[in-house]
């Protein structure tokens, strides 16, 4: 395997002429101090060579985007959800069409959620080094061991693709993978903020309606503030403090300041913005769905749905979680509509089994 360091846009463009039908693709990124992942390296496997592309160079993201948008070239990636966010933000493009080897391995019956190294070992019998997992990928120049590690991350994708493609064809599940890939790309392309971010804060299930509304205000403000300034959400306000302010709001701005002064790592400099967010009504807060309580879901129906999923999974020799997660089933029961994650081939399999349960 040959790997080449590419730090000039024209050099990358020269390698993208007459591409084969497929390339392996991966990224290295940093997301410790930012909302958006900082794209630090892009690896492209083309036949027997690997390009190690420096996306921090001016003009490089635009050339990378040309590859990502080339619909004639299949992009083989492994568990690419975070990589897609990095590509979307830095290159304003997503890799389509997409073949996800982790998803393919799960559908092929090799196991759900397999990491790249474990899959390469299990499917190809090749042991990969793990030494650079926590490297600083933004440093320049990268060390020889970093370059080897990064190249390995795409070197075996073509072989995995061949094996998994054939297995899925044999099982008549190729279309399932294509559906899931399209959904993954569709979700990655939607960068809108969650309109109801409070729903994921389960400790708020015992809050009264007014407290949940205050929590919604804070959660929305936090997400908008963090994204606009490219900061991690918890750097703006952590969940524990948001819950405290929602449950027992300070009487006035002075009381808020005193509370922040006595709270470790509190956003003291954001006291004014925090007070405005806490006390300003949202236009749609009256239609806010409440945080679901553990007892709100019909547990008998949920258990019956889970059993139906287990039966299907056993028949297909697939992990139950791949067919339908508990969260998806709860959403189905709560809303009475099939969530997007359950549509397509999953709904085709499950609808006949669920019909007598759902009524």
C-alpha cells in the first residue's frame, strides 16, 4: 500500500481524474472545544494508493466536495455519521452514493455496531494497530505512525465492500442497506436544530408544566448560542444547572447572579443572556410536548412489540436492536405514527406483526 500526503488542491484534483467506480473514505476530526467537528484529515483509498489529504489548506474543501458530489463513484465508509457532519460543515457536501460497512456487516449477520478494526479482523483476518486512536490530528507534520494508522483506516474498505456486497446480495438485503444509507445522508443533510431539546432531559419528567417550559427556553437558547459561536453545549450551560434554574427559578436577576457566583463552572459572563432566555416566552411554548414519564407508555403493548421484534430478529438471525430500538417503539406508541427510522424495509417486516398489537 502506498500513501501520499496531499496538501495542494491541484495535486488532489489530479488524482481525481478517471476515478474507479468506488473509493474508500474516512476522516479524522477534533470536536473537543467546538460545536462543529474540525476536519483535520481526509483519507481517500483509490485502488492500491491512499491519499492523505490536508483539508485545512485553503481551497482543499472545495476539491474534496467535487469527489463527495460525484454520483458515479461509490464512497465506502465505516460508521460515517460523525464524518458526514464534518464533511457537511467543512465542504458543504456529503458523500453519495454511500456504502456503510458497519451497517452492511450488521445486515449480513456479522454483528451490530462492529468497530472497523474488529470487522477487519473478523472478516479479513487482518489485525490493525490501535496506537493512534487519540492522536492530535491537527498537528503538522503528522508522524509516520499517524500516517500509517490513517491509511489503514481506508486500505481495507474495498475488500470489506466486496465481501459484504456479495453476502447482502445472497441474503437479498442489498436494498435494505441502500435505504438505510439514503436515510443516513438525509439526516446528515438536515442541520436544523431540535425544536424540542428538553425531551431528551429525562430528569425533567417530574417537573410541572411551567418548569418544563423554562427548561425548553434554556435548552433552545443554549443550542442556538452554542452553534452560533461554535462552542460545545455544556460550555454554555450544563444540564445540571439548567435543571436547577428550571425547577427553582431565581426571583430576580440579582438572585441569578448570586447563584452563578456560588456555582462552580457556571456561565457568570452570560448572566444577562441567561436571564433573558429564562424569562422570555417562546411563541410556540404552549404547544410544547411534555417530557415523557416512564409510566406514560403502555408497557404491555411495548412488551408485545418488543417480542414481535425479537421474533423477526430470530427468524432473520439479526440483532433485535438493528430491527427496532426501544426508543423507536416508544415513539410509535406515543405518536401513533411510524417514526422515520422504522419506515421502509423495517415497516414492511414489522407492520403485519404489529397490527394486532396496535389495533
